[in-house]
């Protein structure tokens, strides 16, 4: 009987593993080092431990097969706790969170210096950086796979460089043909 239960658990776990997709997350410093070998843009998920929409973004969007495959192929993906206490070296400067309170690790805490640098004032925010790790745009709020597809492809193709008005973005949005499921 124990063997049957074990076998059912193994089958169920392996079935779940084939459905859920995994983005290859790295630190910002690792992404910048990887850019030197193979230039790609960076997509940074700025989250907090207490943020419900951040958890939904992880579960519903970042585990989506189409999103995960596209991000892994075309971006370096970074997870960044926007209220965490890690030191981050970026652009010749060390960013930290000097007002971090360990007692508030799982609820609202002080904002990390890098969060302020990247204009992060809502969670989640997906920060896009170019191949030289320069800020392209901080995209605020929860996004479904279909919603994030537009931005992933726009930034990957550098289409954002010619969109300088709301009208041009609206035209781009209307003409965009999404392919991601979910």
C-alpha cells in the first residue's frame, strides 16, 4: 500500500512539474555579468513579502509557460525584494536599506534605496533595463500573461524607442497581436 501511495505522489508531482514553468531568476549583479557575455535586456520583478498582487504575479503570470519561455529566451530575469535588506551593487554604487527592520520582514518595511532609484512606488513593479543595464521603464501593477506579453515584446524589439506619445502607444497597442495563452 505504501508503494502505491508513493507511486501516486511521484506521478502527481512529476505531472505538476511538467505543467508549471520556471523562470531562471538571477540577482541583478549576476544579470549584469551575464550581459557582458551575451547582451540581453533585464526584466526585474520588484516585489515585497506582504504584497498579494506580487504573489499572484508569481503564480499566474511568471509560471505561465509562454511567459517563462519568452523571458528565459530573451531576458535576464531578476527577483528583487523592494523592501529587503540585501546590498546591491549597481552602476558603480552600493544600494542598501539602512532603515530595514527585521521585525517587519513579512509586512510593510522601509523602501530599499534601489527601489527609489528605479522609481518603484507601487508593488509589484516590473523594471525593464536595456542591454547596458540602463533603465527603460518601471511597469507598475499586476499583469496577466496577455498583458505582460505586449511589454516583453515591445522592449525586446526596441519598439519603445519610437513610441513617444500616448497616441503612438495606443496605435501600437491596437495593432499588437498577442500569442500568449492564459
